[in-house]
C-alpha cells in the first residue's frame, strides 16, 4: 500500500501563502522562486493589489484573498488593518491542500492547517514591530505617549500572544539567515533550517573599473538609516556620495545634505545597476534580516561598507577574513561610519572585485531552488 508521503511532489496539492501582494521586493522574490519550483501551486494572501503589469513574477495567477481586500481604503491603507490580520489569515480555507508553504514576515504563518497537512514556513522575520523593534516602531510612528500609544501597545501585546500561539501550527521553519534563525529560537523556541533568499545575480555583472564615488540605494524610510549615511558624508566633503531611491524621508534627508551628495531619486533597475557597477563602495547602514542590495553590489564587484549587525554579517566578508569583500562599522553613528570609510580606503587594495563577485555567487537563484526543493522533499518523506 502506498503511503501518503510517497505521493510525488508534482501530484501534491500545494498552497503558497504570502502576507500581501502590493509590490515586488525581497520577500516577493522568494515567492517567485517557490512558484518556479512548484508552478502548479495556488496563491493566498491577505490582500492583492498588483496591477496587470506587475503580475509576471507570480505567473499572472489569481490570488485568493481575505475580507480585508474589500474594506474601505484597503488599497492604500491595508497596513492599518493590522489588528484584523490575524483573524483574516485564519479565514483562508486551505483544507484541500496537502502541502502549505507560508512566506511570512507578519501573519502568513498563522494559517490554519490540519494534522494530515505539512506546513513549512519560510520566515523573513517574526513580526518585527511587535517584538524586538516595538520601541523603535512606536518612536518612529510618534506613538510613545498618550492614549493612542496605549492602544497601539495593547494591540501589539495581543499580536505577540497570537504570534507565539500560531507557531505551534507550523511543522517546520526555514529562516532566511542565521540572524533570523536566532530570532525564531528566541521568540518561538523552535529551530529553523537556514536557506538564504535568492538573488538574481545574472543581471549584476562584474565590473573591475571603479569611479570615485560612494553609493547607497534604498527606500528612504526610517529604519534604512539613509539619513545617517548622508550626515556622515556631509562631514566628509572631499568624498562624493550618490543616493538612489525615494520615500517619505526624502525632503528631511535632503535638508541634511552638503554639496558633495547627489540625490537621483528612483531609478529603473538597469540604471541602478550601472551606478552599482561603477561605485567605489556601497554603503549600507540598516539592520536587515538579510539584505539583498549588498549582495547585488558584490555581484558587480563593488565592496560594501555596512553596519555590522543582521544578515549582512553573513553575506559580506570583513577585513578579518581571507579574501574580504567589505568593512563593518560597529555603531549606527556618524563617527562610526566616517571611521569605516577611512578604514576601507586604507585597506581597499585587499578587496578585489573578483573576490566580491565570487562571494555573491553563494546566494544565486539556482542555489536557493536546489536547497528549497531538497528540504521540501526530505520533509515530505520524513
């Protein structure tokens, strides 16, 4: 008699659950590659507001969404429905599926599954603003005092309780870095397999000739700390910095900039890549779960100057390593960044474009597909 676990993967009914489909960023790249592995899978999400021109990465599939999709102003204000998202994700009916794969940085792992189903959750991070980043979130949202602050704190408290409870419904966790695996252990008391996210390195080719400017590229939102990079280079006026990206902090950050800093706003990927290939070094000040842009920069042969916490510590090789690919700074301060830039300039002859490229290749898309498929196969047959 053939057991359930001996059914071939291509014959399984597979559901992929993602938080929301509103753009194409790091977590969506993971979903894209999971879909490339399992093209017959069905998609589920809290909301789906992709327009027709954006749907290629999900194979133009229909996405089954929650009741939040139809709530007032959901298209632009869906994040404000966070208190309703736990109940919304639980209303998605996945009972017809054998294998459930959730791509989770907020609530996706909370879908309800039964004992005969296998639920594998690829975690980009436990809910950041409900756990260790709560105080930062409240500060940046101007919610540190008053009645709104207490309401926000109560909501986040309830979400933490729900988040911990729903971890029990996940059979196996995958973390996108050792950094996130430690968060999963801390929050859920569960171990996680580490599979680094896919980076499309074919579009980022090696260039050995560099120009005399530094580069940073990101959405201009508080936690990316582009303001800190700009303040640092405003104190190093003999060095050129180019800032690529747009966002809510654009005007505030521009006001801090000196004449050696150039803002180019949002650029198409091809143009961004040209700057990334030509830059003397890429500067990265965020504490990220993994951080794809530093890997893309290294794929271009460009060294990275980065804050030495988070997933970037796993994707950049510091000066204490053989064949280094970058320099770390210890604190998110102007002084620390300025010191790191000087340290880079004193040691840049030790960092070769070829070493940067070779290091980046550890995170290629093909590697992700192989590791993820092997893990699913082993898990299903276990």
